[in-house]
């Protein structure tokens, strides 16, 4: 059976407004000298936030305090300040037609990610969501995908990871999962090429055909 592991932020939904606003709030609360513009914070979308705050605040900063303020704002106002990308519905329909099983695999804390996919109706298309824990457990994509494979019993050779950041590609490769880079997300210029993704998709509607070709499957 074909199995799809799907990143959430920057792949299924565009979370820019909610995430960047929450980061700005956290930086303000901890007294940061510089509060970047939202467009200068898009690189924070995808990797674990604790790592992003380490870069934003520098050595010696209380990263847990910043993360706490972020979550306070995110839960209060930012969680649903996002949009499902155009074409995601068509992508889901195409995979349903071949009876593929689909799972969300995100570094975002599972407790928040589950609420988000239910809010936007994504939960109706996937069997399960795999996310991190609030203490950071499973925030690394390699560890997360290993856990997901163990839990689902999916064959890596018959699976594909779709994601918009290098972390998705590296995590998939480390688990012998073929991968597709989503070029509509928040990868920096050339990031997907540097990560050497197995294939690249310019829009969600392109993904099914790319996946079928990648695995040598007949979609008819």
C-alpha cells in the first residue's frame, strides 16, 4: 500500500501570519533588542522553534521563557491564523482514488497540530497525525519519521515524505523514505536543491503524478 507522510506548516497550510506574529510577541515579552518584520521570520517556519529562538536571541537567552510566551500567543490568537493551500483538496482526492494511506508528520507539538487539522478539515483525509511533544521529544524529523514507520508498519520503499524544508528531506532520507520537496512552502532559495530532494513539486496538484512516477506506480 502506498503511504504518504505529509508535513503540515508550509506544505498543507500557510501558517505565516500566526507563527510570525507569535514569535514577535515572544521577542517583545523577553525584551529583545530587535523585533524582525514578519517577512524576515519566515525561515522560522518548519524547524523546531527552540532552535529558532536560539538564533534570534543568542547565547545565554532563556529559550524556554521565549517558547512559553510564543505558545501563549499562539494558542490565544495564532493557531488558526493560517490558510490551506490551493490544490491540497485535489491532491488528497487523487491519493484517495488509489486508496493511499496518509499521515501528517510535523515538528509542531501534536496537541496543537491535531486541533489545527481538525479546524481546517484535514483530519478527514488522514489516518493519524504524528507530532512532537511539548518537551521537544520527536521534534527532530528523523526521529519522528522513524516513530511513524514503527507505529504504522509502513514499508519505507512504498512511502513518500512531502515537505517544504530540508529537515523533511533529511528526515526522510535517514529513514530510507523517498521524498518530494514542496516548492510552494518556506524553503530558502535553493534549499530543496541543496538538500537533494528526490523530486520537486511546484504545486500540490502536481504531487500525485510525481509520487507515482517516483515509486514506479501505475496511477490508472
